[in-house]
C-alpha cells in the first residue's frame, strides 16, 4: 500500500469514453448534484404553480360562490317560514372576518310570505360555521343595526338539534366574536 494521497485535480478522461474538457474538481457538497437541484426546483415550481392557479380560481369564482350561498341560505329561511332573506354581501363592513361573511338582510318580497313591520332597516346576517360537539354546521347570526346579535339560525337539521344543547357560555363566546368582528 502506498501512502500517497489521491490528488483532488485529475486530468483523466471519464469512464464513459468521453474526452475530458479539463481537470476534474472534487465537488465540495457531493449531495448537491445538479440533477438533484434541478429536480427539486421543478417540484417546487409545480407546487407554486398549483397554489397560484388555485388562488386565481378561488378569487375569480367569489361572485358565483356568494350567489350559491345566498340562494341556499334563503331556501333554508323559506323552509323555516322566516320572513327575512339574505340579500347581498355587506359593503359596510370594511375588514373581512376570518370566521365568516357579512350579508345584508331584507324583508321577503315573495307572494305568500308576510313581511314583518318590526323588521329594522340595516339588519345584517353573519354566515359562519359553528363548531359544537366535534362537528361543524352552517349557522347564521342575525345582527341588528346597533351591532348586537339577536339570534342564531342553524342552516341544517343537524345544527338545529345541536344548537338547543349548546351551553350559554359557548353561545356568549360566539356572540362576542361576531359583535367584535363587525366594528
């Protein structure tokens, strides 16, 4: 055995039979091969492009999603025999809330549904997902023009069952969150 160290620079041609363009330099980080870096960048590019496309689609479909939500909420209110209807996104609320969306409410203008004279102008509905007993259910909070939550309206039958069993403390927490997000 010889005590000679292998030189870092060598002018030997590659084993594949190609001519060497110059002396080979040992790579300081053998793990960072150009193929690995290129494949990692491709994967990163795919992930970023999917996120960008998803974000653009989410933004461009906002009016359609809003229209379907309003239609579904109004259908539930009609089934309950309620005279109120959700009309449009509320433009008076400047900041967007993370837990739901604000909508204006109007009186029903459909035949067979009697409007209520006690319905105050400026009533809003806050549509959100209520979390109770380990499940989510859609719910609407009716907020008067002063900014106080008047009632919670569950928007499905499962929520109707659960809302009657929820403790008043949990309802107060949701009430404070909703009243705080309006101002």
